[in-house]
């Protein structure tokens, strides 16, 4: 077993030992605070900390860049339609890796690494301008046919240097 697997399994055993002492096993499926966050998978971002969440509070949907991809929108629609979320947040962040390359560069890196052209046929949803990427994703979500017209969609940038959420209009 790798060191990482050992650490994860040990952490889970500790979690399981404490789990029965909590009410976590009986949390309802719908999020208690009725909102969802779409954000980046970056390990420096901890939505529980920056949004004041505990288990069961909100849905947190993560991908590279926190982008409003078809799959992210699918998750938001399920979150609302089947699980009752009534407010959505799009949160990108400073110093995001998605600012450091474009689709062509990624395709080239993959071609060099694998010898395959497959990376050229994927839209990587890279970011050129942080504020514009948030605003664009909020617009895309709001304009989607399956997004309810009455659901608020908020855009923010998480500042990795300060921990502050900065609104994007």
C-alpha cells in the first residue's frame, strides 16, 4: 500500500470512530442551507472555511477553474430541481492554474507526453481574465434553459492571499 493510501485509510478509520458519536449518519440528502457553490478544485480553497459550512449545509461542485461547464450546470440543475437549492455561487480564485495556459498549450503538452492528439479536441475552459471568467460563467448559468429564472446566481473571486471573497458584478 502506498503512503498516501495508508494515510487516507488511517484518517478514515479515525473519522469512522467519531462518526457514530455525531448525527452525521442521519443528515438529510438536501442541503440544509439550500445553496450550492461552484468552485475550483485547487487544494488551497476550502469552501467549508471560506463560506462557513459544516457537513450537510450546501452542495459544493468542483472542477478545474470552477468553470460553468455542461457537467457543472447539470449538477446545479440537479441540486435545485431534486434537492431544493435556492441560491448558487460561482467562485473562482486568484493565482489559478487555469490562468497559466490555453487550449493549444495543453494540447501540445499532452501530445508531447502521450504522443496523442486527443487533447486538441477537448475544450479546457482556461481563463484569460479572472473577473470576466466569473461574469461569463454567471451569465452562462443564468441563460441556460434549465436554470430557473428566479434563482439568484452570485459571482465571486476568492483571494488566495487574504482569504476574502470579492464580489464580481
